[in-house]
C-alpha cells in the first residue's frame, strides 16, 4: 500500500507541476554539465544573481584581463552563482553558473549548467516545441549529443560550445516551455554514440530533398554522416527561395571578403555533390578575371540568410549570369545539408515515425545510449 501511495503522490506532483506550466526534469541521472559561450565581444555586462537583486555592472578596460565592477578594478575571470533559480545577464535569465572571461580585448560570458537544462533551452531556438513531439524529442537528443561531442573535444577550454549559429542557438531559460522540457525529460540522458564516443550530430533546417555526406561538403569524413533521402522537405513553406543581388553590391561583398575583383559577370559551378549542392564554383568579372571558391564560402560572403543553401540556379541551367545589372539566385532547401533535416524530421514524425526511427534514418550506424 505504501508503495502504491507514493506512486500516486509522484504522479500527482508531476501533474500539478505540468499544470503550472513547468515539467520537472528527473532529479537523478547524468551529471554532465556544459559550458556555453552566451556573450562575446561585449564592452560591458549587467549581472544580477537574483531577479530583484542589485545590478552588478562589469565594464571592460584597456587591460584585457582587468575590469571595472561598479567602479572597482577586478581581475578576470569572475564567477557568479545564482541566489535563486536564475542568474540574469543583461536582463535575460540563465540557469546554472556564470563566468565572465576576456574575449578578444572585450568581455565574454560563459554559462555552465546541467546538460538537460541546456537542451531544454535549445529547442525553441532551433525548431518549435509545438511541432510533433517525436520531432521535438529527436531535436533534444541531437542537441545533447552535439554538446557532448564538443565537450569531449574541448574538455578544459573556457567554453565547449557557442550559443550562436556557430554552435547551437542558446540564450538561456527564456526559450524554455513545458513542451520543450517534456521532450528533454522523455529522452533524459540519451545521446547518439559511434564507436564508444559522442557522434558529431550536426543538423540543418531543410535538405532540399536529400542530405549530403560530410566528406562532400566539408572534406571531413564521418561514417554516419552520409547522403540519405529526406522525403518530406517540401513541407517547408519556403522550400524554394530566390535572392536578387545587384552586380555592384556583389562586387563590394567580394572585395570586403578580401577578393580583388571587378564587377562580376557570371557564376558557374565547377563541381557538385551527389545531392546537387555546389562544392566549388568560379566567378568571372568584367575584366575576364576568374576566382574560385567553395559554395559554402559564397554563402558566408553573401549571408547565410540570403543564400540559404548551395543548391541554387546554375547547376542544371548553365552559368548564372548577370541580367540587367542583377544576379538572381534561385534555389531550394536551407542550411549546409549534412545530418538531420529538421523539416524532414518534422514530416517523418507527422507520418508516424518515432524519434528513434528519425535518428536512425539521418545518422545511420550510430547507437542511441544513455550518457555513461
């Protein structure tokens, strides 16, 4: 009877907390923590150790390892712990501890927190917790796995991952909601491993119908990052996209990137991946000078939000040429195209696939395990 009573109490507590808008994470299990760089290159920071606490104003100085705190000179790094549930950085709540470090002659802020709380803060920045629960659970697993992979690579570094698109977009507890935390709880401690170590679980928004092998996009080979079909990518509202760019602006962006060219005349592919992404391309200017770069290099120069993928016009229709002073890039998909397509995962979940099946499809050869 007592065992049954305790079980009923536990179920009631879970229901009560869920009704209040917060599903608790399991209190026991993996004790992994992650250090995420959440601020970089700031001239000043405001820190509060509780919501109503006094602000601590930290200002960078000419000495990269010294700062002013409310007028007093201190030496970096500085460590802060919350007095309540959260610590606040420039008004934004974070779980766990905070370290202020020197970052490129300015200030950086590193948030160290349990990996489960970190994963819960990722989800609504990378997808939507309102998506089918199996797609959200898949995202929880790969967010956790990605962080573990980089922690293993940088175990003693000041931070393991960046909280931007250069890592995973993480900006604290403000992005959490009950659905995100529920997905994390239901996959608690699960990660993808390959040969006994965390896999590089990269992902992207939309594969354009097929992913590519890492070796074809980045030249680094991972046996589980291979080309697979991504059948439901066309469910993405912006599956097809178009980006127009004046030739003069194109020239300015190329020169800003350190390339000395005149106004471009044409862009033409030199090599493509099996899924149709441009690996390398050449740009010819009005003075007949030709420069060569990778497709991803061009995305970086023109902006990842503009040139959404390297599947764009010129692959099957010949050279992409200037027309009336404009270049019009027409493409499909979004992102680098390696690993899990988030919109593909969404479609698989809506068609009945479990998160385990989704992960098996996009990362063949990996094993889903509990964090040791």
